[in-house]
């Protein structure tokens, strides 16, 4: 494979050439209720070529037969020369990398039968169904993937990477007297077969929560001190702030450029935010991005001040900054674009969760995440469940907890951050530019917002 790539590079007549080849093995098993819905095994392979000539635009070709490699390099060169730009594309300098990088398989899923995978996820599905007669439906999903990825460019980078991934997820639906509630569990790791065993209790917990929510009151709408749990705080920083930190969005959007000016104060000194593509064992972790740039821990907000953003080589050159290893593609069918990896709020000096709630007379503890929407600086997020906080103690369970507001006002109202940092090792993925789902992770400790708008009963 390396010899074929070297020969294709040598034959290229473009000023700059990069080639990415991939071979991916995957399997999936899904239960719906007690019914086995799907059980599949698949293999996919192909390549992606991207070339650049001075004064021209990108020439791109993707293909599924390796026999087409030489022809696709030539075709991409033709396409590049056909595109004339007023402002030539430039790439920020990087040090050429030569490496074979294999992430820990922790039990190669390619050696496990589909029957064994079925038994594992069926046990998790049964654990949810056994919780209560009120659990009327479930969905349990097992997915795995192992990708071999080769990347070379004409500057001397030559990489071979082995990228594993495994996810298990479950949804429990509870119903009583016309009221329907759900609980959701999702676990995703850059590991393998051994990492997703022994999780029955986590699946039972979400089924119990769905049942408990049947009797929970809707939160009373209004402005409250709000404590975000680790999961919701991580999702909040990813969705509401992380995408604004992706440099292609910044330079393509004049309003975003104005909002995301380096040196602007976004919060109190307690707030530190970053993106770490080199953290161990997480779904967003890779040794190198899809342009061959080493991943790293990139500070975005330091002590409340915007200090960085996420880059590909092209966006780094455009904005006069350095590449951060955030050029990613979901497969050989797509070009790399600027994407998050593992985005986080760093732990603060705020002590424990109890320290955050002890002086809250009436507030909301918002937990988990069912999704959200963002539009530039405005956001809306739905928590999976919540509790009222009364006189410094966690009180009754509540539901339909929706947080809404302005991102910058909300970041500035974060007044306490606990030390209890965790990564949210969830399945699912991030979408952008037609590329979904890209594996990412979020992380955070408990975070307190001194005042936030909570929707519910009014």
C-alpha cells in the first residue's frame, strides 16, 4: 500500500498532492422491544485525492477501486487547474510526519461473532424491559467499526493509522394513563469489545428514570440559578460555543468574525475551555487529523478570555494562525473540514457539587441532554431530566427542563465550576457540512450559572 501511494505521489504533476486511503470493517445489531430489528456486517474501502496548484482551487476526486488511484490523481489535477480564484489558497506550514499509529483495540471486534454481539446488546435490552411493566418499548443498539487509514502528501508526510470505535446505546419508553416519558443511555469509545461489558446497571437506570418521570411535575418556568451536570455542561459547550470556534465558520461569516475576536472577554476568570484531540481513549481522539497534522490540546478560552480557535491548514493560513489538528472527514467520500474533537470546560476551583448548591435557595439542577438548537449566539437546550434545588439541597424530580438564552450572557454568568471533571463518553456524533455522524466527545465538571431562563409550566 505504501509503495502504491509513493508511486502515485511521484507521478502527480500538481504543486501539492494528498491521498487518503481507507478500509473499514463494521457491524451493527439493533433490538426494538423484544424483536431483533437488524444485524449487519459490512466492509467499505476507497480513496480520496486532493490537489492544489498555485493560483488555482482545490481539485478533488474520490473513488472505491484502488486500481483507479493513478487516474484519480491525474483527474484531480485537471480539476484544480480548471478553477481560478482571485485569492489563491494557501496552506500553513507543518512539519512532515512519518508514523504508524494504532489506537488500543482493547479486544478486536473483527474477531467477535455477530452472535456474541447480539447476546451482549440483547442482555442490555432485557435489563431495561425487566425494570417495570410501565416500560412499554425499548431500543438497544450495538455498533462497532475498525478503520485502517493511510495518508500521504507531497511534503513528505506518510501515515498509517488504525482507528477502532464501539458504541452501545439504549432508549426506554415508559407509559401510564396517556403520559409517555423516555430515558436514554449511550456509551461510545475509541476502543473495542472488552470496553462495553458489564453495563447492565446503566441500562436499568435509564429505564427506572423513564418510569420515575411519569410521576414528575413539569418545572415551573422562570429565571433560576441553574447547575448543569457534567453531561449537559459538556453538550452545552460543544453546541453553543464549540462550533463558533471552528475557524472556517469564523472567516466565512462576518457576524461570527465580529463575535469571535481574539482577546474578547467571554466570562469570569473561572472559565477555561479547550479542545483536546490527543486525550486518551475518547471518540474524538486521533494521533493525527485527516491532513496529517498531529492533534493537540488547544486552549479556546483562558480565564474568561478568548485565546484560540480550531484550524485546518487552510484556515490557519487564511487567519495567520497555526494549524491545530482539527481537519476531519467522516470517510474517503468527503474532504476534511474544521471539526471539533474532544471539547471541554476545564475543572475549576469551585470544590464539589455540594459547594455549588449550598447557598442556592431556589434553583434547578439540569441533567443529561435530549438535544438542542443554536443560532449564532442564541441557544436552546432540553435536559433529559432535572431536580429542583431548595435551601441548598437537591429536591424533587422535574421534567421538561428547557434552557434558553444568549451564549455570551450565559458564559458570563457562570460563577462557579466544580473540580469533578468527567468526559461524556456518549455515542452519536456531530454533524456539519453534510458530514454526519463524526465521532466527538465532550467533557465538563458541574457548572453553576447564576441566572438562566428555564422553560416549563408558567
